[in-house]
């Protein structure tokens, strides 16, 4: 079976010596390996101030807290995402308020965002779903005009660009995920990107029980709640090894996605998910819109290719029942959606086989 998602690990000859050095260094918790990974990740992907954490979800929680989201506040968000995006809003004690998505992109509809903002809105959460950048220029203007912090969830979008720049630079905060099946993994982990570097110390205290690292525990005074959200040196060592080989991996995702875009354009019964001219997706998974997504899924399974919708819209979960509203764009998108394999493990022969199978109907 050709999988929809797959774990990527560096070459053993590179990874094993790096892990051994850390494991027997006497310092396996947060330390210099983490700080080096933060610097190298930021440099490699053209990002600003980076704080690494134990997961992308922890990074989202930190972003919300640093954005000033407090219990009872509202956060405008999308239900078309993995559940951690909106679970983090609940962690902050806030209420997700659904904005609709565009039926042909799956990303936030700026018009719906504008209509959803109230005097209780404390942040806007935008997701670059499946690696396809959302309409950031419009969303940034809306957020700035209302004085509302904008948070970019880039968990699916490592290597994607918008307006010729990496995603994660337009929001006041952004996050990346290194969970097992992302473009790049540290087994688990995440990164918080800060537009305002003056918040760096606050972010570091948030990830470590409200404590400042490097200060004697007998001398610190905890002034705000913090969590056990720090990355450790072992996962950071994996991340550093991944950086050495990540560029061709992301390039293969992009090449496969571009191939599918060309092949499915104009093919009866199918349509590539749309994105702006300013956007350059990184195609974590490929979003295909089908007249009959269930039949297409069955057809691919017959030739050993895994395909699915992958995520359940978050508005369908009981825990978010209080946020229920009509979302016609989401309904149309999800009904037609089918994700197909697009990653580094999909070679030319496989992608041609996928396209030919669907072309035959």
C-alpha cells in the first residue's frame, strides 16, 4: 500500500552518532542542542525569533497566551483542521468561533472572518491547511484594521511561501509542528515563531513552569502560570539531523503537487484545490476535489494507494457543539475532498499510476 502519510528519518549514519552523543552527554533535557536547533531552524527557513516546544499544540497554546487570549474570550478559527488547533483554544479557556472556509480551497474565507468578529474576539487563528497557504494579505489587513492578533498555524506548511516569503512571517505569532508524520519530524515537537522578539523571555517561561532557565531555582519568583512544554536535547538532535536533508524532501512534495495540479486541471470529475497566485504550497498532502470522492477512494484502494479525507471537520465533534453554526463553504469542500499521497515516497511511476487510475474513472 502506498501510504497517504509516512514517517521520515535521517540516514542512520548521520542520526545514530548524533543521538549517541546527546544520550551520553549527561544533558538530555532542554539545553544547548535545543538552542542550536532553534537558531538553525530559524535560519534555514527564513524565520524570526523561534522558541521550540514539546509539540505544535503546546506552541499554539503559548501563542494564544502571549496574544493575550483569556478565559471567556472568542477566537475566530477554522473547523477544517486537525483537532489540536482548536483544542488549544479550549486550553486557553477561550471559545472557538467558526469562520467558514472557501469551498474550493479549504482555507479561511476572509469575508466570513470579517463577519464573525465581535467585541469579544481576542485573536484570529488561520491554518494553512494541507500545506496550502491561506489568503494572508486579506486576513492580515482584517486583523490589523481591528487590532486583533493573527496566529498562523503552519503545522502542515513547512516550506510553503506566500508573496515570495516563508509562511509564518505575517502573523503576530506562528507555529510549526514536528509531529511524526509531518514534512520533518523530531518524533514530536513544535516551534513558536514570534514577530515581537521582546516576548522571547515570556515565551521561554511559559514553556518551563513560569521559570527562567539559567537562574538558580532558589532565587526565582514565578509571576505567571507556565507549563511543561519544553523541547529536549534528544528530539532537538533529531531535528538538527533532519535539517541537513530536508530541502530535497520538501522539493519532492512540491514537484508531486505541481504534477497533480497540471494533470487534474480540466480532467472531468476532478479539480485541484485552488490557491492564490501569491501562494506556493508545500503540499504536505494533496487536496483533490472530486464529484464522487468515495468512489475515487475505492478506486485507488484497488491499486494499493491509500487516500482519504484524513481529518474530520472540528465542528462535528461534540466538544465544540457550543460553536455550532451554518458553514456552507465547509460543507461543499468536505463533501468533494479527497487527499492523495504527495510526499517524498511518491515516485514518478506511482504518481502517474494514481492519475491514470482516476482518469479512467
